[in-house]
């Protein structure tokens, strides 16, 4: 009986909390973002490959060229922990570092840490 009552209380607590609104409705596929300069070129929330993987695929690991690069959102995913993961590609059609066409980023955290900034919304 004790087990059933504690299970019922746990069930009610899990479903009684209001869901916090996310920024997912603020972004859409096709929105433009700008990659900003990061301290010592250490990006925490935009998942750039490490230099050894860039070189292994024949690219040039030059993070300075990323400053001010316009990127377009190609996919928006909401993950279980509430974060919004986006996939981005360069607006000019080139590849990142000459070898990666699409990268992932944690939208909310990258925006808060000013690794990316929103340029304009896509026309609906």
C-alpha cells in the first residue's frame, strides 16, 4: 500500500509541473545566424570539429575565418533535456574548414554565450 501511494504521488508531481516555454518557436529552418568571435577561438556550444579531424579530412583548421560568417539553419531538434539543437550550413555554400558541410550547435546556450547571433528570420 505504501508503494502504491508513493507511486501515485510521484506520478502526480511529474505531470502537475507546468512545461517551461522554449525558444524553439522563435527559430525556424532557413533563419540566418552569424558566427561571432569567441575567446581564444574556444567555442563551447557550436560543435566545431577538433583540429586533428579537420586536418585528417584535408581541411585547414583556421578558426579566425569563421568570425562574421553567415550560416543558415537547416534543422531544428528539441532534445529530452529541453535544449534546442540546430544544424547549420554556410550561407555562401562553402564548407566549414573546406571539409565539413553541416555542423551542430546548442542554440540557446550558443546565443546566451554570444557565440552566434541572429541576423534575420526566414520569410514565411
